[in-house]
């Protein structure tokens, strides 16, 4: 009897000790959750969307999408109703690729876009279902405003035809931006920015300006950003086949070259430094882009690296292009554009280049920069 009493008493003490430890934890957990704290930092996007709806919270990197979702799930039902229209096109053949003369896929499974590797009709239907909005950014500082007219006129003919486009013209001469007739759903947005004495500074400050406007304006207005040089003209189709999370373009002077030949920044003191044993491709600074948030990350990081170099009295060999290449070394692009998308006709027309979609306008570089 005495033994049973001791056992019961011991059990009661264990129960009491358990209650004193566990119950306060339960109450704290309930309070923490009720107070709106998140326990889901590692959930996949789909779950995080639903969690945001139920908690009536906005997840910063996805805030522009959350408002499309309704708690009753009707938005998901709407998605199920969307389908591609019936289309007639050649069947893709597993054992007969459309191009055998060029690399069409990187080791990290990023496609390289060449003529003949995509069906634009299928892609247009996919992107139109998503109702995407594309922003095209250019810098027209000082004398470079003379290129805007031809740039916009050719863009209206060849760039993202049939899709919504905002042309973001960043310039120190807003009154000199010409009026160009635009198709429905497309508009010019003039953004006045500061000029700099040296063309090198103008080039490097592009990263800063794009990152600032991406955070303050672009994120509210478009889904993708395409960042290009203004002293160019569109001469053939450039469409949604280029769009991806983050994309770069093979430099026309180096697309055949070996990494040791690339004009990377080779000085270890620079934030843009790339060793001779490193590097995948050499990317052109005149054509890159992606989703607004990914372009923000790219331009913000490049700008910070440029400012670090400046504080250390060093300037990368090819300025913002050098930092772009360092970024793409560490953050692989999800799609790469072939030199079709950035070409200079003074380099001739190699057989591999079936299209010249975006080409340089002949000019006197010294005169226009000064």
C-alpha cells in the first residue's frame, strides 16, 4: 500500500512538472501565432501565397501577386479554364533537333536563344494568357537623345509586338524626347536623371538608376524589365522568347572565344575580378533583363560593387559591363540570348547568324561621347 502511494505521488509530481513546463509553452505558441508572426519562411511559393491570404499579410517579394488571390480559391478555378488555342505547327522531334551548329543549352539547363530554337506563336499565347507587361529601359544622356527617335520607331515595329510595353527613357534632356506614334497598350515614360561629365560615369550609374526606379516605380507597373543601349535599332523580331527570371546576351565579339580571351576585369583589387580559370561566357552590357525583382537584385549588387571599387580608387576595365559579368558568374542567368540580339554590322555576317535582331547604329563614338 505504501509502495502504491509512493508510485501515485511520484506520478502526480511528474504530471505537475510536465504541466508547469508544457502548458506555458502552449500558451506562448498560441499568443505568438495569434500576434501575426510567420512560421513559414521556407514554404514553397504556392503555400506561401495561401498562407499570406489566410493571414491577410503581404510577403514583400510576392506582394504584387497576392492581391490576385481570394480566400475562397476562385482565382485557382479561373486558372483551370485557361488553355492554348488549337494551333498547327511542326511536331518537335526528339532525335532531330532544329539546330546542330550551335550550343542551345548551358550546363545549368539555361536555354540559349537562336533563330530556329523556338516557336513564337506558342510563346505569344502563353505570355498573353499571363497578361504580362514589359518595361524597356534606355539611357539617353546628353547627345545620345538623337538616337531615341529611331530606337522607338523600330521598337514599335519589332519589339514585343502585340504585348503591353512601357518605354522608360532616362535622360537629362526630357524636352528633347520626340513624340512617336505608339500602338495600343504601349507608352513612353520619361524619367529625368542627372548627367555626368565622364561617359564612363554615365555608363556605371545606369546600374544605380535602374535599381532605384525598379524599387520605387517599375515593380508597380511592369512584370519584366529589358535593359538595352539606346544607340541601337531593332531590325528583326524581338519578342517574349527572351523573357525569363534573369537573362544576359552573348557579346558579339566573344561568343566564339575561350575564357582566357575574355576582357574580364583581371585585377584582384576590383569587385569585378574574374580569374583566368573562371568564366562561362562574356556577356554584353547592352542587353540584359528579367523579372523586376531579379533585375533589381542584379543592378543593386553591381552598383554596390562599383561604389566599393570607387572608394578603393579602382575602376573596372569595362565599367558596368565588367560588374555584370561578375554577377552572372556567381548568379547564372536562367536564359541566354545569342548575338542575334546584339550585333554590329561592321563585324560582317557570319553563317551562324541567321537573324540580326538588334544592331548598332553607325556613329562617331568620340564625338557623341564628348
